[in-house]
């Protein structure tokens, strides 16, 4: 299915007055991954390296992380080793509940100002929302273990000044 809220993307791009799209990079991954960690771990295979055209460029980062299960999970967007995308103002990142009979997902938008012309890497991380419980990516809870039912996605759009 991919990203579903084009109006949100249009609003984020419109916020950068007069900008032109300079490059668009996309990655997706569907290999099942689990963690019981209450500390963030990388989403395996979901990262993108980009070299901005100018230090004044903005990078619109859009993530769509999906999974299944019965417990909550938190996700965050990271540039290099810096967390740039938190889901809410309380600092809890992007926390969402998993449904026991269906897949779930969380879309995050973040407009970054990396202020560099050097290559940088954006990636997604996730953790269990409850200490000791399992968070599972890229699958619906009703699937047979190992079957990838849904992909998680990462999209970078460089916008020139």
C-alpha cells in the first residue's frame, strides 16, 4: 500500500517556501524482526544515505513502520546518531498499540535541517513499549512465524532553499 496521507506530505513540502524537490530516496524492508529491549534498536535494513546538494537544503523524512502483536511499541527517526523524530511533545517517541488480530503502523513526518553537504544516513529504530514484552515488526499477529506480511518504509525528500 505504501504511504497513504498525501495531504500531510503536501503540507510539509509547502512549509518550505519556494523550495524545489532535488532528490527522492526510498527504502522498504519486510523481514520479520523482534525485540524485547526497552532501549532502541535499529530496524534491520531500513536506512538511507543521502548527500544533500547544499547546506541550506531541508530533508523531509517520512517513515511508515508496521508490525503486529499484542503489546505497544515505540519508534524513532535517527540521523547518524542524533534522534530527530519524536512522535509527541512528551518525548515518548512514536508509541502505538498493536492489535492482537491485525497489523498496525505508525507514520512519522519530520522536516530536518542537517546543514551539511556531506553524506548522512537516516534510519529507523524501535523498542518494546513495555519492559520485557516483545515488539514485532513487518508482520501481522495472525501470520505464521517468518512470513513477512507488511513492509516498513522510509522516504527522504531533499528540498532546496
